[in-house]
């Protein structure tokens, strides 16, 4: 799975408890009957700088963004989301301590998880609905340049017709 080369290249799996990217899980779980596109997770990562990692299950990997100020909870709030390397599916369960000296050293805890359904995808924009424990409602990720995206909440769950 070539899209995990960056992930593997940044880490020494003798030094970190993170998954090594060897495929273990079957590919994405798609429930066509309920219009679910896959799972998502948000990991709170107390690294050198605190940030939240937003990951969507897509094309057999976790597409990943680091969100320094956290996922927007309110409609209209925009947050910078920096696209980072694809992570293996197994990472969706990861919580723990990445030891000092390793890439991303610090504590990772799962802040939210659930499923999402895609509404629209282009190179520059993804629109989706999150069905998590904390995060509910419509969201968009808009590419502004290079690896920089804006994440924003487009509507609250209550507004859904
Ligand atoms: Mn991180």
C-alpha cells in the first residue's frame, strides 16, 4: 500500500507502540443500506504542540489532517487543518504514549469516533456528515493551498431535514 510509505518512513516501530502498517483489518466497512461511507476518529495528541488528528477511512487507509485548534463545534467556525500522511486503518483504535525521541512523541487519546457519509468530493473540497459521539452534523474540508485545508461545520444535526 504505497500511500503508507510516508507513515512507515517517519517511524521506528521498535520505539513506538503505534501500528506498523501491516494490513490486519479487512478494508473499509461499507454499509450501503444506511449510506455510510466509513469510520472516522479524532485523536487528541499532546505532542510538542497540542493538536487534534482528524482521520477518515477512505480507499483502505485513514486520510489524516492535524487540526491545531480542534474540530469546529459550531456552524460557521473555520479551523486550519493540515493534511498529513495517510495512516493505516488499525490506527483508528490507537491510544497510548509515543515515547520521547520518536516521531510525534506524546500522549494520544481518542477524543471522538463514529461514522461519516460523504456528500461531495472533489480535489479541493470534501463535504460529509459526521455521526460521532461528540461530533454530529455537516462538515466541509476545503483545500486552500498545498497541504492546507479549512475545516468548517456547515450545519448542525438538528437542522437536518
Ligand atoms: Mn498528531
